[in-house]
C-alpha cells in the first residue's frame, strides 16, 4: 500500500466521523471539512465507516456504509459515509443521539480494488489472504463487499471468506467457483475507537488470532 496515514491522521478521521454523526442527529446539518484538515486527506480514496454497539464489551454491528472506489476526497467521503452508516444502513433503524455514548466508530481507508486473475477458480484460495485483503464478489448484477477485518473477527479461512462474500452479494456460497464470477481484492488502513469517544488506535489485522 503506497498511500499511508499516520496515527494522528487516523484520529482526525475517526473523530470527524463521530462529530459528523453527532451534528447530523442534533441539527440535521452536514458538517464541512474542518479548516485544519491535513492536505493529504483531500486525496480521493475509498473508505468505509463502521459503527459498532458495545454490549458487555463485545462489538455488535450498528451500521456500515462507504465507498469502495476512490471517487471523492477522503475527508468528504468519511463525513458522508459516517452519516449514512448512522442513518441509512437498510439493515438497521437510524441511530439516535442517545446511542452515541454506547457506540464506537471505525474508519477503513481502502486501496483501489484490483481484479484477481486466475486460470481456475480454485486458485483464488492462494491469491487472497485473511488478515490482509478485503473482497468484492460480482456476478450477474449482484455485488458483495467484505472489509479485511471481517474474516479476522469471524475466524474464517480463505474459503469461508469467499463463500461469505458471495452470500453478502445475495449469491449462493459457492458462486465464486462458477463461470462469470469476478473477484476483486483490496487492502485497508483501519482506525477505531477503543471505547465510545475514547482513544483511537490503528488496527493491525495480522496481530489478531485466526
């Protein structure tokens, strides 16, 4: 990954995501990029914002939306993704202001997805890596994306990762083995709060046990 972010830049993005949601829920307004935004954060990048609810110390997904491709300046994409994750994820009812003290924010900045070329679909197993890659599966107008941290959290192997990404797309689990399926991979720089409004840390996926 040639694009890199410092911990301070990661903290900036995570806090911006939280502030964007807080302002939207309180006033309905969309915040602008702060005047002190580092120049690097205006580069176009794909990004996802994930909001997790904490229950007995365990994270439960509360919303996750983003941009797979680098179509917008990073700082603007974070604001938009955060608000949409809080209010427009179709899997959940919109977040309320009263929940902000019990959720943690996570920002994943993505590399551009690249198609995985294989001669035989079974070769995909050797060309993706849990703890490093995120996946996109496309087939027949269906598309599913899973961030790199997802298979680590669920302790999936590469085959389970491919199958679950197909399920996310609305396809049968073995669709990655079938004609017409396209697999893309990408990497992510991930920052998250360790507690609601708490310290922001960089997530090293390879340090997790699989």
